[in-house]
């Protein structure tokens, strides 16, 4: 595997260009039928495959993803991989409210550290913006934790451009995580130029469009259970679904020619995209992680990169 590390923003945090998304590790509020033991195996498969960034969040299983990762990483050298977590969800009884209050975020980090059985987070993201806290104040609180060594890099996720600019008033944001994929390309317009100008790293979420970009779907309609986050996802419905499947299938000859899977080609495309720091595909099985990690060995020529880009030109 290529020994290639990427640096997160202006922080000293390093990662492989491919990390592991863990919303299906303990994320029982997002997907049905998840098993804890499989979740732990997924994390271990990631670390054993040389992946150096685990992306988790309180919201995945309301702490359960972090707890399982805390178990899985026992026996691994904590300094050899990075953990990114996220918070902002305040749970009171049955209600969940987004809160970016400085004191709430500081407590959220402390709680994440306990669940993960670790003394620091490499990245902490404000998972969602609330509608009242000044974003620079929220980030200033995280910067205090950075000075204390409890977190090493500051991230924001799901922020509008205005919220990001407010959050980064003092130049303290290291990394942004937002939806971006070959079929969701809004970030190319305003976000990527801003991030480049401000030396901020970018992590796209849903890079495989929740499995759609792996080439495993044909035109047969798919139905997910009501308690699966894909249940009402428009990408899996009607004409849009058919258009995505058609575009993905045009990559088959290139995949065969390169002795790679379509998922590996797609992941390699992100790794060669200059706007992206770390791509974090999720997985339901350890075998998917092992296969996805091999994308780090797939090299695309400029022409191949352009060919993949062009296959999804209608989604720009
Ligand atoms: N910041 C945010 O608000 C936010 C939001 C969403 C996600 N995220 C993060 O982004 C990560 C990635 O998103 P995601 O996991 O939802 O979606 P994704 O990476 O686009 O797709 C992952 C899914 O694709 C399927 N898959 C993966 N590898 C495969 C392979 N080699 N062959 C066939 N199928 C494969 C698996 O589902 P099946 O086996 O069921 O098809 C897997 O769960 C998350 O895990 C999470 O860490 C962050």
C-alpha cells in the first residue's frame, strides 16, 4: 500500500487519504440489524488494513458507535491512527436539540473521550449548526480544548457558507465535513474555493452515495426498511436512481481493465481529487472495509480521472 499521509488543515494531525466511516458501527438509530460484534470487527479490519482515520459521532447510536470503537481500539497503538468525532446533539428525555453552546460542546468532548477510552480526539467537529450560538464563539471554546490537548483539530459539519465564514473568523477551523460525491457536487461551487483559500481540509460524507456508487445495483427497485436512513433517500428512487445506476455501470470496462472494483475506482477518484483530504467510506461488513482500503493502491492516470468525472457530468 502507498505510504501517503495527508495533513488535516493547519493541525499536526495526519491520516491516510482513506479513512473509515463508522455510522454503521453501533449506529442502530440509522440502520436496522446491526450487530455490535460486527461493528468491532469492521473497526479492527480498518486498522489492520492500514487505515489511519476513524470517523465517528455521538449521533451514531447516541454514543454507541464511540463505545464500540473504544472497545475495538484496545490493543492498538493509539498514536498510530486518528479519531474524529462529532457532537452538538443535546438529549433530554425523548427530544434531541442541536446545541452549539460553548459549555455544551466542551462537555460533549469530555463525554466522547470517556466513551472512546482515550485522552484526546484528533478531530472534533461541531456536527450541526444551531440557530443561535455565534459560530466563532463555539469554535473559540473548541480552541481552548485544543490548547489543553484534548482535541488536536477543529472541524465543522453541515454548516452553510455564512456559518462557516463566521466559524472561521479567527482562522481556527481546520477541517470541514459535508456531503459530496460524484453525484452530489454542490461543494464545487463556493465551498472548495473558500477551503483552498483558507487552508482548510475537506472530508466528503456519503462518498459511495450510501452504496449506490459501488456498482452493485441494477435497475431493479430497492426497498429499504423504514428504520434505514436510505428508506426515503431520493437517490434510490425513480428516474434519478436509474440515471445513477446507468452512469455507474459505464465504469465497468475501466474497472475490469484496471483489475479493480467500481467502488475502488470511485474511491481512487476522490483520493486524486485535489479538493479532498480524506475519503471515509462506511461499511456493514469487514470485507467491504478490506476491499475499500485496497483503493489506496489504485492509481488513476489523468485520462482515467477525467473519464470517471465525465461519467457523472450530468450531476454537476
Ligand atoms: N457529518 C455528517 O453529518 C455525516 C453524515 C453522514 C455520514 N457521515 C460519515 O460519512 C461516512 C460515510 O457515509 P456512509 O457510510 O453513510 O455512506 P457511504 O460511505 O457512501 O456508503 C457506505 C455503504 O456502502 C456499502 N458499501 C461500502 N463498501 C462497499 C463495497 N466495497 N461493496 C459494496 N457495498 C459497499 C455499505 O452499505 P450496504 O452494504 O448496506 O450497501 C456501506 O455501509 C459515515 O460512515 C459517517 O462516518 C457523516
